[in-house]
C-alpha cells in the first residue's frame, strides 16, 4: 500500500481521517484483492448522493459502530465503491471527487473523464 498511486499517477493522498475512511479505515482509499467493492473513489458527500445511495440499498447516513462506521453527512469525505459512484454519475447524483486521493484502481470501473468532470480540490 505504501506505493499506491492515484488516478493522476501520483502518490495516493489521504481522503479522510475524521471520519476514518477506506477499506482498511486508514484514511486512504487503499485497496486489495479482498476489497470486492473497490472502495477506491474519494468522494465528498452531498445530501443528494447520500439519498441516492440509500434509495439504492446502501444507507451511508446511519451509524454502525460495530463496523467502525460513524454514519456520514454532507461534507464528509469517504472512500466509496467505484461502481456505486459510477451508478450515481449516470443517474446525475455523483458527488465531488478528490482525484489525488482516488486510487488508480478506480479507473478499472470509472472513466477518468467522469472523475475529472466532478473533481474538487
């Protein structure tokens, strides 16, 4: 994971430590073979995306401390599944993306052009 790269080809930056995100809850969108959901897109939550995700069966707003999941609110950054982000993009609900903190493996699912279109600082 130390040599993880982002979608721009540089070193993978931190996505969020408050709340601690990522498959490993290390604050980064690091991934591995066991990460079947490819939690590789560092997204800034919006109310629209949270509502969309909940409507699609993945409630990201309700806390689940037993899984070290605090529940998210608009403005939080979180490593979301690449396929869910793409689904939201196609439906018009894609949240902003932090490119430097989005793992290059996201490109196996999401086109770079789509990520760039929703890039935030």
